[in-house]
C-alpha cells in the first residue's frame, strides 16, 4: 500500500511537471504573435515609441519569430534565428523567442536582434536581470561568424533581452524597467555617437493584477492574457476589442489550450497543497507523539527512582529532568 502511494505521488508530480512544461511552451507561442510583440516593442524598445503597433508588427518585425523547445501545435517550420546558442565553455542557452527587427533611421535601416523570455517563476536563486545580461552578451558574442565573418565590428547588431515576469514580489508588480549601456565622462567631455556603444538593453516587465487600471497598455494586455481567472473567450474578445489583435483559429486554439492547462495546474496545485499539508500534519503529529512519549517515560522513571529515595542530583543526571521538576514530582 505504501509503495502504491509513493508511485501515485510520483506519477502526479511527473504529470504536473509535464503540464507545466506544456503551459510554458504554449505561452511562448502566444507571445510570439506579431501583434503582441508589437505592443511589447512599442513600450519596451525606445526606437519604436513613435510607431503604431500594427506598423511595427507588419513592417518592422522580420520573418517569423523563432520559438524554442517543444512544438505542441503543428504547422510549417518556423524560419529565422536559431533558439540555441552555443557559448564555448558556457554551454547551451535555449531562448524562448528570438527574431530580427529593423528600425528606420536617417533614410536608412538599422537592424536589431530581440529576445523575449516568459519567466513564470521569479524566485530562482539569483537576480533575473543578471541572466538577462548574460543572454544579451551571448547574443552579441554569437554574431561573430553569423552577422560578420571578418573582424568588422561595424556590423554588430544591437540586442534586446525582454523578460516577462510573473509571480513577482508586491513591490515590483506592474512595472517596466530598462537596463542599458550609457556614457559617463570621468575626465573630459567626450560625446560618442550613441549607436556605437548602445548595444545591449535588458528590459524587465513585472506583471501584477489584471484589474489594475493605472498600468500601461502593455501591462494591461499581458496581465489579462496570462490571467488565471479570465476564460479563453473573454481573453480573445479583449485582445480583439482593446488591442486590435485579430482572432485567428491558431490564436483561438492556443489560448483555449493555455486556459485548459492553467485550470489543470490550479487543480493539481490545490491537490498537491492539500496532500503536502496532510503529510506534514502526520509527520508533525508523529514527532510530537514521540517527544511526548519520551518525556512521559522520563517522568515515570523519575517517580520510580524517587520512591526508592535516590538523590535528586542522581535522578536529574539520568533522566535529564531539572531538580525543580523533580521537587514538583516529589510533592
């Protein structure tokens, strides 16, 4: 019976983990929708602040964004940048979403490489902004041999790493913060062309409650899209009505699938929480019972020794009870 319970618990944990992975993968594919990326770029990337979302999505995002890892829904192979970056001794990194974008500037086009990460777990044992910096540096380093063959640093593309974070501390909720390279003169007054050093930006998007009315369009969109309380049909209606994101069969299917997975995770999470609480309660009860039994045993031994008129110091030494406790028992 015990083995059966262990096996059942292990199976539930595996199923929970598999569902969590499928949920994460579905979130990535939904976030790779060009119109959603358009809203993301308009608020997080300063080069697009004066552009319309539809214009960003249809003109400035090149090709189809590449989504990493497992592919749940069928369809044609995604074309674009690889989601796997090999960094020598640094090992492998699997990006959630990567794509190229162009920016019109001075009758010319400049290219950007954008990485978007959907981070459902904020507390991972290290600051996520450091990981964002590492991803950005990796994207810069990996351009050698792909963006340019010879040592021609003029060809380096600026990179953005944008992190969409859920389950964050209250103090961070509904905030967007950008970390980037800047010029600071220590001696003298040098003015370098910004595009020569402005190569890396890490943007942290911290989500919160979907009903907060004081947030940006982007935060409002993402909070409602990833809400565990709204139904799929409500999300699709909000996306179409408030953010002009067309309702397609692909988007409908993925949002419905995401909501189904979310409901399953909530139910399994409640089950796991109750089971864990029962387990901890039993373990705590057994521990307390053993401790109480030991204490009661000491008292009974002490009473027996007291009836034989053994000195209090000797009884205290052998039972661990204080002299004051023994005097109370001897009354």
